[in-house]
C-alpha cells in the first residue's frame, strides 16, 4: 500500500529517514532539520507492508521542490517507481511539473535510478570548502558601506539584488519577497554573516552565511553572494566573502559554498580565497 504520510506513521517515518540518510544532501536529513519537519510543508508518500514502512519519497515544497529522500528497502525499483509516480501526481495537482535532486557524482547507482525515472541532468556543481585560516579583508572606497541586513527593512532590496544577479544562472529561480521575510527565524540564521553592501546609500550587493551543523561540526554555508551587474568586477563580492570568512574564522567554523562548474569567474574568485573542491554534485530535474 502506498499512502500519503499522516500523523499515524509520522514517528516511524522519521526513524526511517534517520536510518536511510546516505547518498543525499544529508543536511536535510540531520536531526536538526527533521525535528522541524512538518507534514504540510512536504509532499510525502510511504509504502507500507505488514504495518512497516518499506519505502519513502519526500519532497520539500520550498527550495524549488527539492527532494529530501527517495528510498526503498533492498533498492526495489518497482517501489521507487510507484512512489515517484504518486509524488508526481501530487505535484501536477499543484501545477508543478518536476522536482529537483542533488546527488554526489560518485553515487552512480542512484543517478542511474533517477534517470530511469525520467529525470535529466540539469547541471554539475562543485561543493567548495575553506578551512579556518587567516584572511585579509580588502578595503573599500569611502563611498561604499557594509551593514548587517535589517529585517524587514532591507528584504525588498535583498530579494531584488538576488533576483537580478541570478536571472540567467542555471538552476536558479526568481524568489518573491515573502520567501525571505522570515529567514531570521530559521535556526541556521546568522546575523553577523548576512550583509548588505551599499554604494552612496544605494544597495548593490548582498551575502548570506548560514550557521549549520553537519556531522557534528559547526560550519558556515555561504549563499547567496550577489552583486548587481553594473557593479560586478569591482571587487565587491570578494570584499563580502572575505568579511564573512573572517567572521567564520572568529567562530572557528569552516566555510562551504556551491558553484556551477561552468561559472568560471566565480570559480576563480573562490579558489583565490582559499576554497577547494570537497565534492562534485549533479542536479537532476
């Protein structure tokens, strides 16, 4: 029997996710994230036999309908397919045609499964890491200023800069102001690493660093870093990144970020700031 997740199976469902959390972006499968799981915020189906869960698909409605987990006991493809088809029907009822999956390229078997289900590779992504070590923050000219982002006062500018800068970026969706309005209420929000840069009081660049815990290690995940097109090439992104890295160093936290493998300018900037390749991830849709 395949059924939508309800309160009746909720505890068993969480235990299933904690047990079968390998091969995916396990940040969304860590205890902190699962403790915040709400049935209504996810599209979730379970396969039940003899009152035991033997398969799960769960898609987060936020993050562009991002897959949290698709799994079946013994990797039973027929169960995986049935779960996928049920989730797709639910998505289509909401006028959504697809969901996103992020998997490390070394997980070739899982990539195979999703391609058999009809998903296609959208892009390849580097997961970059920077260890805790010194950095020099480059100086800005006097007409520039950097401030901690104020919510809600700066959210309109934050959303506008992000949407304009990422308009042509593969894999990026335009976001409404409401998407960011409550981001300071998230457990991973870090005020000191969420900044807005202005030129003569005009907002022109933003950065956000979220403080996460993964594998028991505190880290700062950086993103977005966005600069209005007319202000790119002036070292503003480098300044913001350096400032966030410096703050993360003071917290004794390594930094992580992700970047499309074809984004040469960003790749060069990140490498020059001490980031290195920690993993290669494929995005499927």
